[in-house]
């Protein structure tokens, strides 16, 4: 169906089938999962390809167009009996497999919106912890990297190298993207410590960028718990986020530091 630039073609793929596809690494690659998570975290699970490219750090939105084309072909190969959306010439419209589409305000741009069935599958995918966090191994004899500049002797600066691969072990704590989304819906995208607004300073590339701070660090809770986005989370910029953890202080204490 095409009406006033809105494309919501029917597609006979249930949430259960989408979930199976999401958990099949031969269909959904890591970059596809990242794209789906990024769109899931957008307001209304809806955004333009150009904005998604900025969020994901991709050089051009055309890269995402090609990626969706490849994903669409893998889905078609996996579900050969399903009738997929086509244009008037009978060619598959690959972006309408995972998404609904609508003309954006800017000519030549379009909104992608997760199909409702795929959205439900992603919710289940995230809730059941199907995203594997890579295990990193840390040597016990590792030394701290931080040195004050004045402490580095002249004899140590003649040959400096970086890039050697090391294995480290860390505890990785899964964040709930829905909790982040609800937090940002309530508090917005300004840092609640210093008031920094990435969109205000950097323009389009700063849209939607902010970190979310747990008022009680997850490593102190050390177990799964029910998060309250209104009371447990706050938006903070990376600088303030680093200082909160470095000094292990509260948001109010860090605000007081800024005022001095």
C-alpha cells in the first residue's frame, strides 16, 4: 500500500519468526543487531537513515541502505514462501521487509519505523539476554596506565608504541535500552550536572547523544534488579559521567564542585 508517502505494506512474518531470525547469526549479523537496537531506542522506534548513520558512527546513510539490502536478501533466502513487498515493476523493496517507511520533511529522506512484530521480537530478544557480551581476559599483573605528564622521564619518550593486542577480563553489566529511553523521555538530552546539550553545541551530529548514569552503580548492586527509570537513572555528558565514577560521588556533589 502506498499513500501520501506512507509505506506500510503487509508482511506475513510473526513476532515469533522475527525472534528466530534475530537469534540466527547467519541472518542478522552484528551490525544488523546494532542498527535494530539503535532504531528501537529512537522515539517511536522511528528515525531517518541519515540520523541513524550519525548515531551508529557510519560515514554515509547509503551504507545503511546497502546493509538493509543484504539483510533483506538473507531474510528472503530463509523464508522463501513469504510474499515480500515489491514496487510496481515487481522488484523487491528490501527496506520494507524490516521497516515501515514514510517521507521525511527533507526531500529525498525517509523515516524507517520498526514493524510492530519486529519491535516485539526485539523486546523479547533484549529481555532474554540474547545479546552476547564478548568475554575479555585481564592479566593479574597488569599495571595502571595513568601517569601524570611530568612523571614521564625523558628517556622513556624516544620510542613509544601503541596498538599491541591484549586480553583483559571485565565484568559487563547489561543495560536495558527501554529504561534508557524512558529516562530520556522524562529528563531530556541535557546533562543534569553541567547542562551540556550536544545538539545545541554540535548541531545535527549531536542529536540524541547523551549517556545515562545509574545513581547506584551496577557493580555495587552486583545482581539483576528492577530499574526505575525516573528514580534510578539520569542523563549525563561523558565528562561528568567519568568524574562521577572517578570520584565516586553523587550528582549533587559534582554540581557543587562546578559551582565553586
